[in-house]
C-alpha cells in the first residue's frame, strides 16, 4: 500500500511539474516578445530625425508632430491652408526641434515634387514619411459623384504614391528610412455612407502592404496603420451629403464616443512606437480590431451586419442633399454633452476656423 502511494505521489508530482512548464512557456514567450519590442523601439529614436507629415497642420498630424518635436525630431508639415500652417508652427516651435511648414496642394503632382525638393534642400534628407492627409465625405452613395471618388483616390492613394515614388530613391542613398501610411478601419472593412472614403482607403492599404516587402531589402520599413474612430476634432471639417444634419449627428456622436473611439494623443504615441520598431501593421481601438477580425473570419456575417447598420442610417434626401457641407456648417441635432470630448479635441488640435 505504501509503495502504491509513493508511485501515485510520484506521478502527481510529474503531472504538476509538466503543468507548471506548460504554464511557464506562454509566459516566457510573452515576456520575450515584449522585451524584443522594447529593444527594437529603443534602437530607433526620433532625435534629429527628419519627419515629413502630410496633413500635419491639424488633427492627428499635428498631434504626431508635437510628439516628434518633444523628442528632438525635425518636422516638415505639408498642408494646403497657410493659416492652419502658421498656427501649427506657433504651437510646435516652443516644444523643441525644427519646424518647416510647406503650403502644398497634394492633388497637384508638381507641387508635391517641389515640396519634397524644398524639404531636402532645408534638412538634407528625409528619414520618415507619414502619409496622414485625408478627407472624409459622409452620406448615401446616391448623393456621391464620380468627382467625390476621384478626389478621395487622388488624396488617399495617388498623393502617397507620388511622395513614396520621389522619397524612396532618396532614402536608398541614405541607407534606409521609415514610411507610415495612415489608412483606416474603412480600408479593411467597407462602412456604409463612406463609399469614396472606404474605396480610397482600401487602395492605400493595398499599396502600403504591397510595397512593404519590396522595400524591406533597402532597409525601408513600411507601417500600415488602420485606426478606428479617433477623437481628433476633425468631425467639424468632415464633409456631409444627403440629410446633412442627421449624417453629422451620427458621425459626430461616434467620433466622440469613448468606447469605440480613442484619444488622439494615445493614438499618436502608438503610431510612432510602431514606426520606430518597423512594425508592419497597427490597428487602433478594440472595436476596429474586432471588426477586422470578424470580417476576416465571418465575411458573410459581417456583410449582413453592415446591411442592418445601414437600415439605421439616414436615407437619401432631395436635390439639396447633393451639396457638400462641412460639419461646422451643419445645424447640430446632437446635444453638446454627447460630443463634448470630440469638440474639446477640435479646440486642442487646430481644427477650428478651417476653410471649407
């Protein structure tokens, strides 16, 4: 009996030791992964790096620039509004680093070429390119025109293409660099009432993912960022068609919702950390990750759910709905408390008094 008890005790000890090893293995792998991430991030600092940010005069672009200047980087902001650029420069200058502002219409390839040359002439090189500029036009497909799709494609796909085509050869001569393409959850999962935006962001996502592997051999790391809703304050500069006030109401409420949106400052920190370690892809917000995963695993179910979502969105309007209006021009239906965080971001991130 004593001998059998000793054998059982020995077997129990072995099982307990095996269970401990099984539990320790995932923990060790997680710890190793976290340490590896920290090392890759620390090896590439932003100090003295020359960073080009399109759409850098306001919103997420400006928040990114703040972090870069604080860490000793040098930024070149490309935007088309000179007043916004002047306010952005006044915001950034006290934070340290050098700031160059360039008035440029990204719909014009000639202006892009001139802007790149101006940056290289000023700083001598470009270490990081962040393609952040974007436009959002919200409304039913029936109110969207070919020009709406072409404008979105021009800004979200062709402008990054032009910048990458002109900057990559320079990066090769300097031994490498970083490219960050700010796409969207709308570039992974098509969202109702955002047809031009989603189509163009899908194009940017595909372009970004396609060039990543080819540029890696030149030590140029490409990061594709797919944010969900962010509290940048840009809802007042988004464009709306159809039933303008109702379209603005649901979009502004979603942009400020704490559960499905993220703080712009937090988003900027994560984006720059991913850039520094050369991370291939970054998805921001739990809701966005869930939507992308759900669409990948259950595309039919996601498709049905989007149909349901669309039933709750506004229908088409009369001919007046064909006119595009900025959020700042639209009569507000939502109470201020519901959009308080998004409106606060508007003031903080230079989104006020922008040209329509």
